[in-house]
């Protein structure tokens, strides 16, 4: 897995491993795994980690919470909240919308309508 993460990056393997673990998406025992051994959710997390490592100006995410287990979702949301640029996420996950915040853009009857994230009933 670390070979895939380090693609296009400069640095020592220990430094890159520390960075990958630092995102909170993986643990040290995950590092020796081959891509074929990863679950769909782990592959998704690796994609997200590779995006974050490139230091992009903006993140455009399509259904980012699909295939992410609940134990990882909190770390993922924390990483997004600490991202310095804008995050545009296409999602149906109301919990995610409410926790991340921002503005909802919705196409309604051919018009772009904006609103606040929905409030969840607890």
C-alpha cells in the first residue's frame, strides 16, 4: 500500500508512512498490505490520502462517505474540516452535510437553490 501512496511524492518511506498514518485513515499494521488485500473502503481511504498528499487547492468529492466505516468517518470529517481550501462534495448523506456544514446547492425545477445543511432530529 505504501508504494501506491508514495507515487509522485518525494521523501523517505518512514516519513511518508508517518504522514499516511497521521491522516487518521490507516494504522501501522495496514502498511504492509498489498492493494489487492484492501477492502473497498480501504481503497477509497487510500485514494483520499493520495489526494490530500498532493496539497490541492480544492477538493471535489463524489459521495465521499460511501464505503467508509463509521470508525473512520470521524477522522475523515476532521481531515476535511482542517483542509485549508474549499471542499465541494456531492452527497446524499445528511449526517455528513450537517457535520461538515457549508452551503447546500440544489437543482430544483431547473434553478440553482442554496440552503443551509439540514438539522438532524436526534
